[in-house]
C-alpha cells in the first residue's frame, strides 16, 4: 500500500510527493535566509518519515475510532521520524532534531501535552519509545520508495540504533538554551508552504524574496512638504510626526531599502493602503513584472474592490506566506515575535533585515502600547530598519520610542516647521451638548446638501443611529459600516464608502472606528462621539482631507459630542483620557502647531503596563499557545455564523468559510451561551439564529438579544 501524507478527504497526497514538495520549498527558503541548503533539505527529507508508522496510516484511512484514540498513548509522527536519524551523518543530528522534533507541537508545555518532553514526563522514556517504534522493522522498509533518488539512501535501521537516536534527541532537547531556532523556523515555513501549494510550490516561490521597486515614491510636490525632504539621512530608523496629507506614506516608503512590512491598525485602512500601493507601484507593468504585494489581516483572503468599482486580482492564498516583497498588515500579526506564539521562528526568519513601517502608532493605548515598544525592540534585534509615522503623539511616548530604537542618534526625526503646519489648519471644532443636538446638526447638514460622516465609539450606538436616519431621511442615501457583519458583507460596505465619498448630493455614512485612519475619503462635515485626542484628530482627517492651493486657509466643521458622566458609557476607551481630550479641544479653529502641546496636556507621562509574564523567554523549540496573546491583548473576539450558513460552512474551506464568519466580542454572547452550539471545524464558530443578523430585513449586521441568563462559559474556555 502506498504511504500517504494526507487523508483521501484532503486529497490523498502521497508521503513521497509531500516530502519532495517540502524539499523543493526548503531549498528556496534556506537560500533566502542564508542557511546551509543541503542540511535544510536533509531536514525536509526526515521531518515526516514517521508518517509511515501503521497507526498514522490507519488514522489517514479513517480506521481509528475514538475509543481506540482514548485508550492509546498519543502517537506523534514527528517522534517516529527521529528513529530514522541513523540514516544521516551524526554531525547533522542536532540541527535535524531542531527541524523535526517540534515542527507541529511545542517541545514542552504543549497545549494538549503532546510535546516530546511532555510525553516523556507522563509515560516515561521507554514507553514513549516503544509506542513510536511499534513494528519499526516492518514499516521502515517502505521508506525506500519515499527516499529514492534523494540525498539520502535508505538502509535498514536496527532497533538499537533507533533507540540510541531517540535517547540522543531527548538528551539534546532537555538541555537546550533559551532563544529561538532558525532550523525549526525554516522547516515550518517550508512545510506550511508546500502543504498549501504542493506541486506548484517551487514555481510560486521562485518570485519570493525580491526587494520591491518603490521608485514611484521619489516624487515631490510643494503641497506635500515631506516630499521635499531628504530621505537619505544615513540613519537606520525613522520617526515622522506630521499632519494628514503632508506626505507621510511616500516619505516612509522612500526610506525603505529592502523588503517591506507596512503595518496599520484597522482592516479598512489596511485594505485601502494595499490598494493604493498596488496601484502606485504596478501601474503600467505587465502582470509578470508586477511587484509581490500582499495584505494580511483577519479577513485578508477576501478580495475587495477598488473605489472605482474595478475588481483587484489577488493571489488570495499566498497572502500569509513568507517572502513577500511588500506586505500590508496589522502589528498584531507581528506580536507572536514577543509572545513566542507557534510559528514565531518562521516569522523571525522572514522579517530579518526587512524594513518595517509602523504607521499611526498613536492609536495604541494601554498594554498594546507596551507591546508595540517591545515589538520595536525585538525587530531591531532582528536587524530590521523601523520607520514610524504618526500625526499625533505625546512627548513622553516619543522618548520611549527613541529608546526602543536604540537612541535618538540612530533615528531620522522629521517634523514640518510651524510655518508649514499653519497650512494644514483645516477644521473648526464645535463641542456638542448631547445626542439630540448632534442629530439636529446632522439633519441640518443634510438639508444643506452636505456629505456627513457620523462616527460612533460602539457598534450598538451606530446601529441605533442608522435606524433613526433611515426613518428621518428616507430620500437620503445612508450607509452603515462597522465590524459585526459577515466578512463578505463588510468588504462590500467598505467599498461603498468611496462611492458615498464621491456623491454630489447629500449623503450620510454612519460608522465606528473602522474609518478612523488612512482611508482616502474627504467628507464635508463630521459628528463624532468624544474619544482620545489622537483618535479624534485622526477622525477629523476624514473631513476636508483633499488639499490644494485654493483650499489652504479654508475650514470645515467637526462636532464632538460631550462625553457621558458614566464611565461605562465611554467604553472601550479610558474615561479619564476621553474627558481630558474633550476639555483640551478648542472651541473653534484646531491649530496643527498646537497639537503637540495638547497631546502632552492630555497624556502627560505615558503609562506602560507590564506584560512581562506573557513575554518571558522560552527554551528553543518551545512556544506558547495563541490564547496567551489573546489574554494579553484582552481580545474579546469570537466568531459566529448564521444557522442558514451552517451547511455551506461545513462543505467549504478557507476563504469561503471566512466570508461567512461574523466577528463578535465573546462577552456579548455569554448571556446566550446555553442556547448556542459551536461547530468543531474552521474557526470554531458559534451558530446564531438567522433573526439575529439583519433583523426584520434591516441591514444593520449582528444584533445579539440581551439576556439576564448567568454566563455558563468562562473566558479561558472560549479561548
């Protein structure tokens, strides 16, 4: 019987084919990362040989039932692979062990206690060896076919040799130092890539690891003062503090020398930046000459539309793979580096020596601010060049950033002079008493044929305002955008924002923070909930955004609603910060040259909450579960799908599944938990009633009924 690497349901890929796919991929990856190529290939040849074990083959054929699984000691194919170490030179054993022993599970403290050292602790060394060497003399013979024509020739390995190799591996892993393993990283990257693309992997990867041509951004214009500044200052890192429309994006990209990772905080802004850069650098180029530009966020496999309605062609499944020339993503995708989450070694390898742009860093508060600083330190240690852009930042945070970058002498600091900042005064601030007054302002603005942006801090309030607007303005186009839509629906709504932005008559867009940064939209008026000062300034940037010689010195209105006296109503922001921000806002012209002073007034000395308990170093070949990151971020996310989408969700995979998912804070589900079921596939979504989504035909997204039922599930269970 032919040895399989994947079950028939997953395509029935043979073990030989998979092994060859991984060797082809690892050759390209090792070359790009500067690792010995032949040794990396040997690791790829060894890593899955243990899948020849009869128990694993029976699992693939569906011949192992749950009772047998529960009665048996766990079998890990990678541990059976270690028994074949004698086929390789003894001098190569240590790096080979690093590539093989933990390419699926943490060596120790695995989430399911299935790492090598976990099993040895539970069952003892001899029992673990016996389990993984069952029928060894019989099944190893079949590996001759797998290894034929490769760097390694098969020969029978005696049980004594296998035991010696197994004991050697345990002894080696028991004394590993703290740090990270490049060998584990390169094997995991190649294995994941080859598993996704199989026979196509080699040809696809041939276009990876190329430095993008960003010469498009060597442009200049007097309206954009940063375009006139020298970007070659002989310093590795960059800190740019400048208003919206000053040319930050161009300047940050001009500073890049290698492959680029461009980070932004929100999905909508990531999508917008991805589209912008792809258009800029690929315009006029034939398809086979285009730059390798990708995006990664929770729903990044969903193709969006350009604002002109034209579809973007995107190799969707490539987005998360290593080797991108330029990747647009969220800093959260880089946080495994500091929390040592599964796959962080592969990520470390891929980022070494890259240019990392951290745009809009002002939006990160509390623990995320601490994480961002630790991330900067980690990226610097990997030889990355860091380029930071922001419109608003306190002096205290500036100093923390400079320290994380290794000192001010290593950073090109750029900020327009006061005489230039005067030209960026664009907004008149009006403090609005309450919700009723805010709605009256919206009504009058629409009557005056204005395009209005109404921003809420919370989804429920945005939904309430949408229902009000639908009734109050039946003849006015009204759009609602927030995060609690099916991902396919949300992508369409985000595209719609641009159509509303270009309307000639009155219209109203009601949104949450998803429109806060980097969207190239320019409305006539904004009404917004009070928020932290830096967030407010960014929101204001969606009004009167387009600058020209004729618009300098003209101003558009922005209205901030007085914050509630109840702290709970100000969530998700810190109540004290929001109130201080509202008090600091002027009544009238918001002057760009005063923003730094206002920021210092609101924030003072920036607090940096400790996250050390989550980021302590680990021994090589170990990682933490993803739940540690979720705990540290205090992420409350779960995923839901509608009852009507269950069968489709079961039958499809990957992109199609993601399109049906609705992100939601898990706390909002707790009162309904007893009535919900959870699918054990995909993202483990909770199944909600169809009536919870767009109830009564209203396109408002997810509405979870309130319940007084006591929670039945603890947060740790949900993570």
